[in-house]
C-alpha cells in the first residue's frame, strides 16, 4: 500500500492503524488485543494492520521508528499515537474517547 492509497483508506471515519512486523515479539503480544478491539468496535472504528517490512515507505512517511506503533486517525487526521505495547484498557479508553468526540 502506498501513501496515497493509505490516505484514501483512512480519509473518512475512525481508524486504528497498527504498524507492526512478524518478527516483533511485542507486536505478537499486541495483535490479539487489537483483534479484540476490532471485534468490540466493529462497524464503529476500522482497524488497519501495516507490516513495516512490506510497507517501508509508508512507515517512513509516518515516521514510525519503533514497533508496535498504534496511530489513531479521525477523518484522515492523526489524533494520537501510542508507541510500544499497550494494554487493552488503554486502547479501549482511546477508542471510546474517539467515539465521543
């Protein structure tokens, strides 16, 4: 996915974008938490998984320097970014906050 396609994808609505890699141990721990959030917020917030090995330019464009990096977008605009392994509670609180505003 190039930057233009990515921008078109996240342009309308609420998105949680997970920048990760298959070799990243914290990413593997984070993945089931993100999948739980994806199910819990189904039809309200979209989740996009970006493998930084397959999408190096996109990761560079978004200045992802550590993984996992979770980026929250609202109508194409970055709202917040969490770097490193996050708890389910932290992610859920952020997603609920996005829905309220």
